[in-house]
C-alpha cells in the first residue's frame, strides 16, 4: 500500500490546505497513512507532479473530479426520493434532502474514514428519522 491514499473529491471544504487557495468548488481528500492524517487540497495542488503524492493518484483524482457533477446529481435524486417517501413539509424535506445528498455522496464515492463516517450518519438517520416516520405513516 502506498503512503498516500486518495479518498475522493467533494465540497465539504472550499480551500486548499497546501497553498491556501480559497473559494474552491470542491476539494481532493488525501490520507497520509504514515501520519494518519487526512487533508484536503485543490485539484491543482493534488495533481501537481512536484508534490509528494506523485502522479500515481492523478488518474483517479482527474476521473473523480470529472464525474463529480454526475455523481452529485445521482446522490441528489436518491436523497429526493428517500425524503419524498417520508411526506414531510417542503422546507424540512429540502433541508433533509440536502443533508442526505452529502451523506449519500460520501458513502458512495469517497473512501476511508469519510466513507465510514457517512455510513454511520446514514444508519443513524435511518434509525432515528426514517424508520420512526415510516412506522407513523403506516398507522394512518
Ligand atoms: Zn493548493
């Protein structure tokens, strides 16, 4: 296993931890398995041949970045249908769908701890929100 693991691309942060560049649309998450740290970078820094990650990760980074919009879109659709089934009011369901989009995206398209945390958040949501609401709806 190489020292640096590419975990994925998402918009959980908007700046690069390498050069400090701000207002990024999305960031690249890389785990340093030796130090046990996870950092986020802009695509330019993450794929810079001069940086420590080398070019081994570049193909995966570019491909994850290129499919980002499509993957976010499919996560949004999934969240929409999941929330729609709960029949809650519009404002609350919009907020919930947006939260679930992030969870679903991270659970599906990210790796390492980010994926594990998202999976746990999803299980918590299912247990605390989804199943109780479904049970409530079944009674009517
Ligand atoms: Zn940078």
